[in-house]
């Protein structure tokens, strides 16, 4: 302890402050550079969607099918005797967010709908719906196909 500290803090014990490794200091300084200054909006970590929580098994769902690419489970608020949602395990916000690389995945989702429809005994027909964006009535920002069946469905939709 130097003379100044001994005079004003006679009882303080001298604990050397551990130094960060040079690399760590560099990382901290760079992250400080990227911090917004006062008054700017601080970016927030985006929330998991309810479907991502179902994929991660954080909330329960009545799962009827799953494989490496997708998960299918019964809608919590069924609009028909059979109402199943088929979702990709990869997070894609909506049909507006797909690209050419998703062709195989989208084909797979439709084939799985076909398979589940047979599994559910929907020989009389069914409807497959993808709501997209606000005007499309999409409420969960994770691409999903609704499989509706088990009753005669009206057209046009509301
Ligand atoms: P959208 O309106 O986005 O096309 O459809 C979302 C669907 O997800 C709705 O039919 C809604 O009932 C369903 N849903 C919302 N939250 C849950 C949930 O926690 N569990 C299940 N199984 N379905 C949900």
C-alpha cells in the first residue's frame, strides 16, 4: 500500500485487483464500443415463440408425429374435430420468410400433412391452411400448416 492509502485507509488490506488477460480486455473494449449510448434504444433478446417452446419441450403439447425436420401436434383451440399443426423444427417466421433452399422442407411438411390426414382417418377430405402475416391472420410467428378435418368446412373463410 502506498503512503496515501495508508494515511486515509489505515485498516484497509491491500488486495491486488486481478487483471484481465489482454485478449479479454480487447473483447470487452470492443463490446463497449458497440453499446448504444444514452437515449438510444437497447436491443432486447428476442422471445422464443410458443412453438419453439413446444419444440424444446418447455411446454407440453399433444404430439402426433415428429421427425428430424418437423413436429405435429394438436391445436390447443381446435376449430374442427381434427385440428393439427405441422411445424418445421427450424425457426422460419412465416411463408414470407422462405427461400429456394426451403423447397425440400416445404415438400416434406406437405407430405407429413398427407400422412397424418390418413392416420386421422380423414378419407372424406380435409383443409390445409397456412396463415401468413397480419392480414393472413397469423398469430404465432413460426411457420405452421393447419390440418383441419372431421367436418364439412365452409368457404370462403372469414
Ligand atoms: P395462426 O393463427 O398463427 O395461424 O395459428 C396459431 C395456432 O396456434 C392457433 O390455432 C392457436 O390455437 C394455436 N396455439 C397457440 N398457442 C398454442 C399452444 O400453446 N399449444 C397449441 N397446441 N396450440 C397453440
